[in-house]
């Protein structure tokens, strides 16, 4: 009861950016997401937490229709972005993904130079009118990805030649370069050291001024630090969703409590 | 005893050795497997290996060496006055071999008894008729010298076979006994078998390398031989090819052939590379699983069609079709059905599955996460293919194209049937031309002497082809390496 009123209060503070209703996801016979209802607000960081294999990545991938690329994946229910059903036939998934960007769980730089990796999105969407503007976008994005200082002297070097953590930050820079309205980040800090992690968290905080960010993380501290809302998934169910402070200090569901105190997971 | 019987005996010995070695190893530890150094089968294989392999090697070497030794000593029987040169001696020796063979056959069929066969006389017996009766036809009457040499050959072969049997059996039994005596719990049978396998693999690899080396060396020597009879400059830079030149003026210039080869291959690649590549992109990126399931095997069926069938197709369908458009009744560019275009188009069709199935495998090997990254940034499917998938697959695709080029350069049948035999330097793609491979065939299928420049030129042509394809392969390797450095 208290939880509901809190969501309502938050909703009045910010507009609802994405709203998911009764979402079911199946991989063939495997029912991976069950009855998930969630509302993601604009200008807010929402954290998805939960044990491995509980469906966090799967649900995240529903939000920008990345699951379309998996043959066996079927999705039921409604997901609305700014009030429009993204699974509607008239919606072009390509344009949707330009609006809802994604950083993947595994770093996946293209086999191109660092510069071309970041410039990829802006070039496709025609965000830069000339080379100077493109250079500017690339530099800004790499700075936001907290990797500029490490790569500024070798922008022509292949992105695949970077270390795992550097590749992860390059992918973050690549995703923010297209200026998405919603950024979905699947464990963006899993391979980063504390310093880079702090920089990425700073970036997330900065992005929150204008956009909405959804972050999947296995670090309770990170979820507590960066997010305003937290969703706890367990075995494909959304167990609890609410204000981050409330979830971490006063969880309603006993499963949430045992997870954040380290007893299941 | 014949070689095949020996082989069967050795196999039996090896089988027996396997059982014996295994049991002996087991018995030595009272059936407790854990006390053995290796699994029992290894002890068995070790005995079988030592019994079989050395003996078979001896058998193989003997079987190769014996005829050479016997030939050499039998030819000593023929008096020097009887022949002028090596060639004549070779002819006589082949007669000798036939007589020896015929006599053996006659004994085997009961026409002669074994003792009768050893005391034949050319004066008293009509050997030619006798051997003809057992199915060995001779070109002339048998001279006494030939009979003497044949008899010597028979005697030596008989003793040689006996000695061989004895030595091979001794080697087999020796290996068998040594291996059985070695077998005990502490013997590292596993390691011995392992090194046996290593030697086998090294042997296979060296046979592959040595034969290649042999082929290349024979090419080189015969090419040098050719250049000693024919000026290299005229061959490499000559613009006319007319081996049967009148009045001793002979032109063996390679340029028209090389031009034909390159022109036809180019037409073929222009057909095959875009179509093959697009087909591969469609199959791996766009096609549904079911479409792919039947389209890919269907395309690969094309690769299984023998090239002679493509040649027929070129001659009977593509050629006439082109003539009806570009021939005398149409644009007037084409004289006959045979042309660069005919052969090139058909060869291109032949290469499509080659390019597409190689490229398809390579495109499929590009990880899905790479495509996800591109889709995640809002790229369309064709943008993803063009800007991410194809660049990532480029080194492999270039390799596939160069392989296809090598095949196009080496293709013969389609050229003979589709492009004709006229060596010509011409830019018109509707003119008949020919290639290096087709000329190699025509130079060697006549009844020309193998020591003449007209025949030896085939080796020089072969050498040129070899260098050309080798160059292409080196280039392919270089490109693949270069991009790999950049991308991985
Ligand atoms: N491509 C796929 N094909 C089939 N099943 C899948 C696929 N991807 C995920 N699954 C299944 O869906 C379930 C949820 O997987 P998901 O990747 O969403 O978990 P997750 O919460 O992100 O885990 P982690 O924290 O380990 O990343 C798992 O049972 C998994 O086996
Ligand atoms: Mg995940």
C-alpha cells in the first residue's frame, strides 16, 4: 500500500517515459519473463537488480526491441514509449533503437578504429553536418565515457585492441554519441576499476538531467548510489519496484530482503 | 610367397600381438589395472605396431628396389653390339619383361612345366606362338639374347621373392618377439604408441610436402630444358603463338595465352563475385531459417556439377544465345559461338557457389554481438551489413575471391568448349581466344616428341600458371594478415 502511493507520488514528479504492462517473454518453451508491470520515469535512473538468470537482460532488451533479432523469442503484453506501443506494426524498430540506446552486457566494439566506433551512430543518423562537428561529438562522447584521456592519441587504433574495461567504456561512449532519450545499460561497470566506475556513475548522473537511464547491476552499492528507482527481479517475476531508498532500507517482500542482504542470489 | 599373402600374415601377426600384449600386461599385474602404466589396449597396440610396421616398411622398400636391381643385371646380358642407345635398350628390356612374364604365365596355366620353361631354345620352339597362346602378344620373333635375359630375370625374381619373404617374416616375428618381451607393468606403452602415431603423422606430412616439391622441381627442370632450346625472351614477350609455324619459323609467345587467361577469368569474376557475395549476404543475413535450409544446399549442387557439363552448356546454349544477339544477325560483333564472353559467363556461373558458400561461412562467423551493437545504435539491416559485418568479414571474403580467381585461371574444359583454341591478342570480348591451360592440353595431345620445344613448352606454360596462382595465394595471405592485425 505504501509502495503504491510512493510510485504515484514519483509519477507526479516526472512524466512516465516507458510503461510496461503484463509483459511475458518466452524463449521457445522457456517462460523467461512473467507478468512484468513497470513504469520507467523520464529524467530518472532506474536500477534492475536480481540474481543471475532472472531475466534482467531479457526485459531490458524488450525495451528497445533487441529481442527481435532472436528467432525463438516471443513477447506478449504492451510496452509504451511516450504513450505509444513500441510493438505496434507502424513502429520502425530502427528508429526506436535510435531513441532507446543500449550498452550491452558484453563489450562489443566494431572492428573499426576508435573514432569510427564512436562516429558510427552520428554518421548513420546524420547528426553532424561536417567533419569538425563530428570530431566534436566524438570527443565529447569519449569524455563522457571516461576514456578520452586514454585514447586521445590513438583514435585511429582499432577499438578491438583495447582492454576489456576500455572496450566497455568505448561502448558507453558509442551509445551516448547518438543522444538517445533512454539509455539502457546492461552491467556497464562489470569490468571497470573503481575509478572508471565512479566516472561512469558520474556520467549516469549527468545523463539523468535530460534523459532516462535504466541500469542493470549486480552491485547493491551501485544501485543504491546511482538510482532513484529500483526493480528487483527473481525467476522472471518483478518482485518489487519502488524508490531505491525504500527498497534498500525497508523492502516489502521477504525475497527482496534476503537478496539485498546476500542470502539468495 | 606373394606380397598380398605376406601382408595378410603380418596383419594376423599384428592381431595376435595385440591380444598377446594386452593379456601379458594384464597378467603381469594380476588383473589390477591401476598398477599398469598405461591402459591395457596400449600394450596391445604397441606389440601390434612393432610387429607390423617395420616388416611392412621392409616389404615396401624391397618391392620397389627388387625390379630395379633385376632390370639392371638382366640388361647386362644383352650384348652392347645389340643396341645403339638408351632408347633402343629400353625397348629391348620391355620385350624381355614381356617374355619373362609370358613364361611365368605359361607355367601357371600348365602349357609348360617349370623345368621345361628353364631349358627353352629359340631354335627349337616357336616362342612367339607359344606366348601368344597364353595371351602375351609379342611384336617380333624372340632373339636368343632376349630369351637369355628373360630367363635370368625369372631366376633372379624367384630367388628375390624367397629372400623377401624370409626377411619380411623375420622382421615381423622379430618385432613381435621384442615387443612381447618388453611388455610389463612399467613399460610406457602409451608414450610408445603416441610416438608411433607422431611418426605416422610426420610421414604423411612429408609425403605431401615432398610430392609437391617433386612436382615443382620437375616443372623447373623441364622449363630450364625448354629455355635451352627456345629463347626465353621470345617465350615471355612474344605476341604470336603458332607452334606449327611454316618453314621452321616457330612462334611460342605466351602473351596471347596469358591475355586470354586473364580476360576470361576477369569476365568470370565480374559475374561470380557480386552475385556470389550478394547471395551469401542474403542467405546469412536476410533469409529465414527455412529458406536458408533449402537454398544453400541447392546453390552447393552447382558446385558439384563437373566442369565438362558447364562446357557443354557453354557450347550448346550460351554460345548460340550470345550469337543471336551479338552475332552477324544482331550487332555483328561475334563471329562464332565460341568467345571470351561465352566461356567467361559460364565459368562465372560455375564460380558463384564457390564464392557464395565460402563467403557465407565467413559472414556467419562474424559474432552476433557485433550485429547487436549496430542494431542497438539504430542502424538498419543493410547499414549493419555494409558497415559492420562485411568489413569484419573482409579478409575472409578477399581470400575466397582470390581462391575463385585461382580456379578460374586453372579451368580448362569450359575454355576448350566455350572459348575455342585460337590464340589471339584482342580486346573484343566476343572474339574467340584461348588460355594457357587449354594450350597445355593441345601441346601434349598430339603425337609430338616429348623432347621437342613444342612439347616442352607445356612445362614452361605450367610453370607460368603455377607462378600466377602462387602469386595470387601469397597476395591473399598478405591481405588476410594485414587486416587481421588491424581487426583483432
Ligand atoms: N538468446 C536466448 N535464447 C534462449 N534463452 C535465453 C536467451 N537469452 C536468455 N535466455 C534465458 O532467459 C533467462 C533469463 O536470461 P537473462 O540473460 O535475461 O538473465 P540475466 O538476469 O540478465 O542474468 P545475468 O545477471 O547473468 O546477466 C535465462 O534462463 C536464460 O537461459
Ligand atoms: Mg544479463
